[in-house]
C-alpha cells in the first residue's frame, strides 16, 4: 500500500514536471526536433534539469543497502549496444517525431479532452502487445528448432 | 525561435528529476514510462500495483492541468488521427525493442552513466530530427 502511494505521488510529480516543462504540447516537441527549421530549445532545459537533479540524487540513493519501501533496487545491468537497441530507438524516434508525443506525455494527456493522446495510446499499447506476442512466438519457434549461432531471448527488463 | 520557455522548462525538468529520484529512493524502481506501461498491461506478480498507481498519478496530473491551464495540453500541430495511431504503434514497438524511451533512457539511464542509454538517446533524438525534417520541410506538414 505504501509502495502504491509513493508511486502515485511520484507519478503526480512526474506528470506535473512534464506539463510545466512543455512536454505535453506536441508543437513544442516537434519544435525542439525541428533543428533545421524554427528550433525551440526549451526541451533541452527539461532534459538538463531532470538529468542534473537525478544524476546527483542517484549517486546518494544507490549507495543505500536497499530502497526505503522495497527489498532491492531494480537496476538494468546490461551494457551491450546491439541492433535491437538501435533499431528500437530508431522506430521510437520516428514515432516521436511524427506525433510529438513520447509515452509519458501521452499518458499524462489521456484526459486532456483531445482525441490525439488516446489514439496515440491505443496504437502504443497495440504495438507493445504485438511486440511481446511476436517475441514469445519467435522465442518458442527457436527453442523448438534451435539454429546454430542464433539466439533470441525475450527481454522483459527495461533500459 | 518562438515560444521559447527556458525557465518553465527547467523547472519542469527539475520536478521530473525529483520524481525519478524519489521513485528510486522509495520503491527502488526506474521511472521509465514505456516500461511502466508495458508492465502494467502484462501484469507481473508484485510489480503491477505500483505501476498502475504511477500511471494514475500521471493521468491525475494531466486532469488537474486541464482544469488549471488547458493550454499546457494543447496539440498545436495538425496531424491526422491515422498519423497519431501509426506514431503510437511505432513508439510501442520501438520502446519494447529498444528497452526504453525518453524517460528510461534519456533521464534515468543517462543519470546512471549507462552507455546503452546514451546510444539509445542519441539514436532516437537523431531519428526524431530526421523525421521532423522530412515531415515539415519535404512534405510541408503544418508545424
């Protein structure tokens, strides 16, 4: 229950940051990505502010033996840069540039009264479902018929 | 450069950083929104509740913003519903394949000094810039 309350509070704070920072306005996101046109640098300040605070805070937080309300920190340990990472980031960047929404601002804009965010979210959730179904199917096929030199492991860990 | 809002954007960024830091301090979890949404729609024992609560917090923040200052949620660009749907699909598949989005890689991953997150962030930023260049300057989409 405490973990849910703290997560709700963090979500509220995160959403407030996105709204105040301008991330929930697709025109500002597209303006930021319009580097060769009428560039709006505002969102670099969002990223800069978030990184400055979080990078310092993580240094102190991750020194602790465990989080306040949980047994352990869930930190990704992978370090390899592979085609999945780069290909996925490319697809994500294209979608981001097309709509001006990334996942956080789209969720935050769900009740904005505009249809764009709910439509974007429907596509996003369908994409996530489709991906995990395909990953499971492919993994099953490869387990049933192993091929030398080919490995496909569905990754559920984030980042 | 029109509509430049460095002070509000910096303040918003600081709030996002504080939120990510608090989620790590209290729950020990990364504030990566694509991962939180993906984990919420395919429930995992013990990890489902906090994700739903975090998403509820985001949605509540947006609902409050709609009452206080709806201009903060304005779309401001002209795109068809099909474009938003296809963009959502790309973002859904891309963030699962690439294990994260702007928040997970761009804020949390870079804060940890993750090389993977640096590569991912550079890639999605570049892909976004190229996409907007093609849409706005070659196809004449309304910015």
